[in-house]
C-alpha cells in the first residue's frame, strides 16, 4: 500500500452543509438491518459504496434461491471496507458503506426483489433494509452536497480477471465521440 498524505481538515471542502433534517446516523458508526444481515456504516463524504454479493451468512430461516447467479463475490466486502478506510485516510471523511452480509444464494441484493429474494419474507426484509440504507445515504449526499459518487463493489467471477467499471451507459453509448458523451443527456444518464 502506498503511503498516504496527511488527511486534510475534515471541515474543509465543498460539502459542509449539515445533514438532512431527521438524520439520525453518526459518521463511522455501524447500523444494522434485521438480524445483522445488512450493515450500514454512516459517512460524511459524498461517496456511497455498496457491496451486494460478498456475504458469508447462510441462515436456515431464509430459503436458498433457486435461479439467477448464486455464487458469492469473493472478498468484495473486504475490498469495500479497505476502500472506505483508504478514503478516510486520504480525505479525513468517511464514505457511506452498505454491505449485504448474506451469501448470494440467500439474497442477490442488487437485483429486483422478485429475483433477489424469490418470495422469501426474510430475504425480502434484508433486501428492503439494504435499499433503505442506500436510499438514506444517497439522500444525505444530495441534501448535504448536491451530488456525489456511488460505487457498487464486485469481484470477478470469470477467468479473464478484467477490471470492469460500470457507467450505466451501453456499449453503443460509449462508442460515441467525446463531444456527444459530454452532452447533458449522457451526463445525466451516466452514474
């Protein structure tokens, strides 16, 4: 790991508004969904990092999913926490972190609820907790900073070991020239 520069004063920067009215989370503190299946670590940086597929928990109260991708992303929650730690050291502020601690055969948290939980009520509750925390973090970012960055951390499940970055833009979109991609329509479409 490279040496990091000293963190700047946490009060400096463009995002110094107070949290939204009713905000009840303290930066750096962990909050949990039902049965600790979902973890939210509150932040104060306009960055949200989620980890939907790296969980280890396989509670018997949740039925196994029978279709879709069922394998977990190895080490993605560990990478998520390492990235959050690095951002803290680099900026003096914490990103918002949301981690699904359930194995993917129990919950595929970034799919629609029908595929994600396949009708299991406790998996659906965990899915709702996961998305509630993401929505809350995004609400904080929007209210306090106007805009921010959202990262959904995954690891490779294929042998090519590519580094992949999603932008919410299709390959057709990305084949356009830079001037076209700088258009407000593509800026607003992109993540």
